C-alpha cells in the first residue's frame, strides 16, 4: 500500500487483470497494422463503411440527448450539487481549469480541422450544393461550428458528472469509468463485467488518441519540411513523434499540477497569440462577418443539420462528417469525463457543465472562426487554390499552403509546429494519466498513479500512433475514431444511468438545496 506522504489507503500497483488483456489486444493491433498494412487498412475500411451506414444514426440521437441532459443539469436542482466539502474551494483557478480541459479535449487536431474541414465542405459540400458555389460557402463554416460546438462538448460534460460524484461524494477509491457504474452493476463492477468495461475504455481511448496523433504528426511533418526547404518524409515524422515523446515524458515526470497544467497554460497563450495575429494580419472584417453569418446560419438550421442523414441519394456527407464527429466525441467522452473529474474538485455541477460548455465552445469557435474564415477568404479571392491542393496532395499539404499565405508565413508555420506539438504532448500525457488511473489497483484523492505506470501507457500509445501513421491518410484515422466511439457508448450508458441512481439514493438533491442553519 502506498501513501505518498498524503494519506493512507492507496494501492498504486497496476491492476494486471486490466493491464494485461488491454496490452495484448493493443500490441496485436499495432503489430498487424505495421506488418500487414494494406490488409489491415482494407479490413478497417470495410468495418467502417458497414458500421457508419447501419448504426451511425443512433449516435445523432444520443448526441442530441447529451445536449438536453446538459441543459437539465445546469438549470435544475442537480446544478447545486458540489463535488467535495461544502466549504471546499476549486483545486485549480478558472483559467487553468478551462485550459487543461480545452487542450485535452481538442488536442492537436483542432488546427488541422479548422483549415481542412471547411475545404472538404467546399470541395464535397452538404445539402446537394455544387462544389465551390455560394451555397457551399454558406454551409461550409456552419457545419464546422455544429461539429465543434454542440456535437462535441456535451459528451464530455455529462460523462464527467457521475465520475465526479463517485470520487468526491461517495469517496470511491478508484478513478475508473466502471466505478461510476457501480450503482447499476453492484458487486459485479469488481468482477469480469467491471474489468471488461475498463478494457473497452482503455482500448477505445487509445484508438481515439491514435487518430489525433495520426492527423497531427503528418501536419507538423509538412509544416517543418516547408519551413526547412526539404521534402516531407516518414523519417521526419518519426523525429517529430520522438520530440513529442520527450515533451510528454518530461510532463509525465512533473505530474498533473506542474506538467499538464503548465503545458496547457502555455499552449492557450500560444493559441491566443496565433489567433490574434491571423485576425489582425488577415481579412479581419471578412473573418468576423463570416463567423457571424455562419453562426446564424447554423442556429437557424440546427435541427435540419444535426438530423440530416441524406437517405435519398448515394451521398455520404452525414456519415463522413456529422456521424464521424458524434462517434469521435463519444470515444473521448469517458476520457474527458475522468480527466475533468480529476481537476474539478470543489466545483458544482452547474459550474462544471456551464463553464465547461462555455469555455470549450468559445475556444473551439475562436480557432475555427479565425483560421477557417481566413481559409475560406483565401479560397474565395484566389489567393491560393487550397481545394485543388487538398484534392491533389491531401489535407496536410493544403494546411501548409494556406498558412504560408499569411504575412511572415514561415514564422506562422514554426508557431504552428510548436503549438501542435505541445497540444499533442498534452493530449498524450492526459491520456496516459487517465488510463493509468483506470488501471491502478486503488487510487484515492490526493494520490497519483506511479510515474512508471504513466510512462508505460504513453509508450503503448506512441506505438498505436505509429500504426496509424504507417497506414496514412484520413481513412484509417476516421476508422480508429469510429471504432473507439462504438466501444465507448457502453461505459457511457452505464455511467449516466448510475448518476441518476446515486443522486436519488443519497438524497443529494434534497441535501444540496436545504438552506444552512
């Protein structure tokens, strides 16, 4: 048993009944993906096509359900429930709390999608619009705002609540997604079913984060190659992956309060600086007008957009994008739920949901509005044929081409490389931290998983990322994300059901609403 000098009751040894099966599955997938790349890619693509076309619509309904749950928890008596003692103050200030949550939630892929997704929407537009038509421009940014706002953040907030409650109110000495399901599963949570949920969670999260790394590393590869005047290469990608590994290794060594917090704070400052520069140096009025127009267009067509499945043609936009995002964010839901729970001691339900949604959506919209708006302006005015580059050379090349048109383009590319690499390291670090929490035998508040345990999961994650990079392209990345989302719906359903049951059993609503004498 370990105390770390902070208390008794923690057993920080890895739970081998979780660690070993998850490791064997992941190592098998990594080996097959690297040794039999083409065959593995064909199998993944076939599974992806069958899954999204047959069951993908379910996730649209569940996503809307998450939105309604967020509103219910914010504006009902549930919002008064506090995670911790009544007089306890939040462990982290608001800026650091939002920064850690945002950096972990959007990871290094946010910059990629802010530029590349509008281009895809212009090249292969939704709603039967013609490519590069006025209608395609109307829809392009509207769908980006839908995907990175209402489709994303409710998954994170709702999943965090039962874990927060179990950890801080019921004092359950395990920071696991299965522990939040204990009121539903009972003693079975300590048996095969509970272990199975954790294994599903670990494999799903690894796949989801591998998808992020499979996008981020090739982008930095192209950006660095452009800056250095060399050709993008697999060798350069391995160097970038190694540098990221060094950063998240140092961060893991420093722990949560110093490592992840410091990286997140620094990256938010870098992100704000890049956004401000692009807004001022670029077409400021167009960017503001485009965001305003797109936001209004999204709000006015919200229900039509979120539930559009295109059943009358052979088009696949809803499956390729809206359902893809719903699945991807579902895959991150339990991870973000655990991570938000770990950093939310001393906060109320209303604070977690309200500030989490506001901070997450505002940060996402800021980045997408500015860089997405600039991309659309550059395409519209002929500054660069980014759509043509996207079709000919892929997303990373299109992103580099767009950023290169900004004043001091090389400096912007270097800033992007730093930004994306830190984002990636933060995401890997957070993921390794959360998985090690899940696979620790007994974890109590005030304790952290051992450093070696966190290193172990970071190394396995890097291996899975190598598999995604070896396959290459957005196809395998989307398959990884969708596969993980399918796995994650199981623990999410258990956790949400348990949340309602716990609050009812503990009379938590009555206690939090009773005035103090």
